[in-house]
C-alpha cells in the first residue's frame, strides 16, 4: 500500500514539474518575424482589416501606401465598415474624392507604434499626430483605460490592435471610421 502511494506521489511530482517546465517554455514569446510586405499588402492579407485595403484602393491611395514611408495607418477593422449604414458606405465607395478625404484622416506620416504612443502618453498625458489630410488626431486614454483617437470634429474611435507591421510602416487597428 505504501509503495502504491509513493508511486502515485512520484508520478504526480513528475507531472507537476514537467507541466511547470512546459508552461515556462510556452510563456517565452517567439521573436517577431520581420515584415515581408508593405502596409497595403499587409492590410489586404489580414482578414480583420482587408475592407480598409479595398477602401484605400477605391480611393486611389494604395499606390502612395506602397511607397517608402514610413506610414502609420489607423485602420478601421471590417466590423467598423459593416457598422456604417449601407447608404453611407455606398456613397463613400462611389465617391473616391470623399472616400480619400475620410481615409487620409486615418493615415499619418511616420511610424507611431505602441511603444512611441505610450511614451508620449506617459510624458504628457496625450499625443497629437498629424494626418495626411492636415488634421490632428489626439490620442488619449478613456475612463475604461482604452486608447482612444479623437479627430478635430470630436469623432472618437478606440484602438483594438497594435503594431501590425509592414515593411514601410505600422498599422494600428481601430473600431470605427472617423467620418466627416
């Protein structure tokens, strides 16, 4: 009987120690692979943000975003596009100039990744980023501790994903469109 109990204890001890080792090995993050595609190709390939890629092509902005950059794209996710009324979405997609104006309000020159945004927030409590349309996006933290972007008209979107890298910039996912 003692032998059986000792065997069970030994098996459990081995099991717990091996689980702890596996947990430690699994906890170490894998190094991030270097990006292999530009921000346009990265958006197109990402199943959460490919609607933004379609909109950028419809607005005739995709060629610019294949350039050297760096760019920061505050990309509305597919849900953000689907939350627009069908009339509003159809009107935007049929008017490339208006669509381009809306989308330029989501793009900034330079690389504003999570680390640089958080550093600015720690230093001043907010961060201001100029977009390609010449407007300013203000980044701040709301009462729920979410990073929020506010445009010059007071429209707000919440950041839902950080640091999706392309070879010529970074994509930050947001949950809505900043429409004018």
